[in-house]
């Protein structure tokens, strides 16, 4: 049998993990645990700048992340070019937790991130929100 040395993970391998292994292990708490796992990944892989987040997403295979709007205590992103499987179609909890923690590290204040699907375009929207009145030691 010939050995195929692929550098990219396969879609099938990704779907096995996201659609079968992870839900089987995490059960009904999957969404909450994925969010906290994303936060943990951000603590283990802190970025030097918020500007590095889109490149991290690309390298992690999470998709293309582009800022769609910013405000005083908010930034919205569009997430496209994702590997879509039954488990990931609506779920961006891992990615949301990662974004929230990276912003919390950068801003030093309480930060959360919420994901939703734009019904018109089908794109995922990640909404990062922080509260500058609630400072956190990272």
C-alpha cells in the first residue's frame, strides 16, 4: 500500500472528530465546553495583536475571518470558507471562545463572543463584545 504524505487534514478526518467523537464525549454540554475550550486554546496560544487573529483562523483550518464592523466596545467578524459538517453548520462555539479570550487578553476587560448565521448570505457572524468598566487580570 502506497503512503500518501498529505500535509492538510482531510475533510473526513475533520468530520469524524467534530460530528462523532466530540459530541460523543461531551454530550449535552458540548456547546459550553467548546466555548471554554476555545478560551483555553487562546490562553495557550496568545497572539501579539488582535490583527493576528484572522491568520490564526486560517492556520487552524477554522475558515476566513474578516472584520465587518467595529465600535467602542465591539467588533463583528464574518467567518467564511469553513469546513461545513452537520456539527459545525451552526456551531462556532470553539471559535467564539477563542475570539473572546484573545480580546480579553488584549483589552484586559470582560469579553464575550456570540455567533449567529446571516439568513440572507449564510455567512457566520461572530460578535465580540467587551465591557471596559469590568477589568480582568489575565
